[in-house]
C-alpha cells in the first residue's frame, strides 16, 4: 500500500512511499482510508519516529475486512477511526473500540476531523462539570480543539469566551456560539467557572488567576511554546485547580456522539484547509504557522 512514511530528509519529515499492508488483530477492522486530518502533536512527533514509520491519529474510510471476533461493523461500513499511529496510509487496522459508524449523509472528510480535536474538546468540557449558565473560557479558540470546544460549550448552555491571537483569527467564532471573542485575555473578568487552555505560557498563568473559587483550568496544549511562570503566592489561597489533561483511548462512544451531532447539523467540523495527501508538507507548514483556522484535512488517493 501507499503511505506517508517518516523520512527525516524530506519536507515535514514525510514522503509518500510503499510499505507493507497492516495485518489486523482479531478485534480490529481493516479500513480503506479515504481522508485524514492533521494534528500538531502527531506532526511534531514525526521527528522522534524511525524512518519508514507510518504515523497519524485520525482517519475516516470504509471497512474492507470486519473484525475476526465478530465485533464491530460489517464490510462496506463507513467509519471514522482513531489510533496512536497508522492513519496516514491507504489501509489501516484499527480496534473496534476506537471507531464509530458514519451515516451516508456525512462526508468522510468532515468525519475525519472529529477524533482527536473533537473528543479532546468533549472530554475536557466534561471535566468542568455542569456548565449551563456558567462562564467558560476557551484559549486558542481558533484552532481545531478550540473551535469544537466553543461549539460544545455553547451547546451545553455555557457563556463561552473565545480567546484568539488576533482579531482575524476570531472570525466566525461568534457564529459557532461564542458569547465573547477576545484577543489574548483582554477584558476578561474574574470569576470564570472553567478554562480549556490550548496555549500555555504566560496566558495560562493569567487565566488561572481569573478562576472563581472552585473553578479549574484544563491544560490541553501549549501551542505558545513558552514556559508558564506563576508569581509568588499566585497559587496560594482559596480552592482553584490546574489540571493536566490527556484525551485517552476507547473513543467509540464519544465519536458516536460527535458523529450524531454532525449528522444533525449541530456541529461544524470547521475544515480550514482541504487538499490531497501529496501536499502534506505544505499543509503541515501552514498549520504550524497558524494560517489554518480549524482543521486541516487531506484526501487519500
């Protein structure tokens, strides 16, 4: 099969080449991949992978071979999938616990945007508890996770403040449900119920100081690349928490929730760039340069 293989001498550390077809385990289906979506973490992780490795987390396609143990969808089913690797290929073996069936009315490219960004936003928001009527801040709101978080928070009844790096990056967020769109943390008042932070750095420390008593920050990412430094005694006082976050696995149930919302028109995948997987280097460069609002999706030919 063809796949995007790790090649440390190639642009973005990837090249299109031939590799062996995956052999599924008993609880895995073999999927013909039609679309993949890109994430900062997996692209940055390419530098730590051996040459010839097939990376990639998010992919959507059609089941070629069902799971040998009888679990999961039959051959011909349209599915969206997640895994720690193997997405950037024409064929992918994936556990039944990491996929959801996609109805015919949903574009597979749109579904491919859901696993990491969508499930991360969903699970991080759940950590904040009951948010209806509460003030929730989403930093890095123009990115993939951020745009899902804005939509899901608004759907849950929260008053969502979307923080972005520039006014241009904030375009469209009000239409997704943001009650406020701010540059940085300008004008954000204290008393936040929760923060979903994708940026890290000094902004994380500032956001922590805006929490109400009992509020929490979910530390999802650190796209700023800067260290977070707290002033003396900034973390001393009434109960507020800064919690590390990791999405985890077993995505099937949450993927099904997001696919249903997509099918019902209650969720927009926010695809900011779509192209052929041969253009992965330019897509990766645009993603790192923050020239893509939302998700980058590539069609697998």
